């Protein structure tokens, strides 16, 4: 199986297991900059040089997916039909009940993760622990896991422990978010989207994430962790 989802700088100064929706674009661009003194021109996920990426062979045909169209276009009609999810019209700009649609989408996501129906779960709503575990079960060990909610402090710990070809000043690094601008803006505070059933579904899907990475399962309004990560516990529970 090897080490899927693993990126490494060409200088071998840093190795990173990509976790979707956890600042992976920014981290990848920082790694690229630390070696080359410039950011990759485009989505770092599309880069075929400048970073080592597991299982990306130069001889493999290059697959282009980021074409400005809706993310996973075939997904949208399916969740509209089967789950009653609204998406704000063809361009995502129409008004709709975001809270009702979120709760229905959460049920859809749970179904894909638990039963792989009506489709395979997407990596962007799979649990962090699942992504992280692949590195451990294949013999890897993490030196550092930090909270994206405390990004600068966590990434600075990494930068302080490595030698880079080019100096990285985090305060001058922009945030790269390839998903920004796609779809409607969130219309309500996060906690408004969660009723009792939504809380239950979220904990069912992400129980290991809440427990291992110390997130607050009881309070959707609190995006900050409520404890520190125990690396030994992470390796013991995800390496079994």
C-alpha cells in the first residue's frame, strides 16, 4: 500500500501527510516555497514537479479535474433528488434554506461513509483519523501534529525544526484555499446548523476525530480544541 497522500520537499526537509480541508493547500505551498523560493503557480494539488508526491509517476497520464465547474458535478443532482438538498441554483447564488440542506447533506455524508451508498464517500468529508492512519499502519511515525485553528504557531514549530533552502516567514505567507469562492457563503453561525440529530450524526461520523484530536463534540460554536494531542495515543489507536 505504501504511503498514500504523502508529500515531501525535494530537499527532504519536510514530509507531510495530506489531510483534505485542513490547510493542505497552504502547507503544500509553504513546502514548495521553502525549497524553491516561490509558490507554485496554480493549485498545489496539480503540481507534477517541485514536490515529491507518493504514487505520482511522471509516466502516468496527467489528469485534469479543476476546470471551474461544480465540484463533483454528478453529485449535485443525486443529493437534490435523493436527499432534498438545495444548492442555490445553477450558480449557487440563489437564496435557499442552508440549515435544512446542511442537515440533509450530513445524513447523505453519513450514509456514504457507513454504507458506501448511494456512492463512495468523498475524501473531503471522510474523517481526519482515516487519512492520518495510512501513514502509521505502513510504518510511519509523526513527529508533529498541529491544529489548523492555531496554524501559525503549529507551522512555526515545524519551520523551527528544519533547515530550509529559503527562509519562510509565516506572517508573510498568504492563505491558499482552492475551494474559496465556490458555492454560497455561510449565512448563519455554525451552531445554528446543528440540532440534536445533527449533533448525533456528526459524532457518529467523526467520533475518533473528536476524541483523538480533542475537539468539542458538545458545542458546535467552539471551533477550538479543548485539549492537547497525545502523539503516543494517536499512534496506538490508529496503528492497530
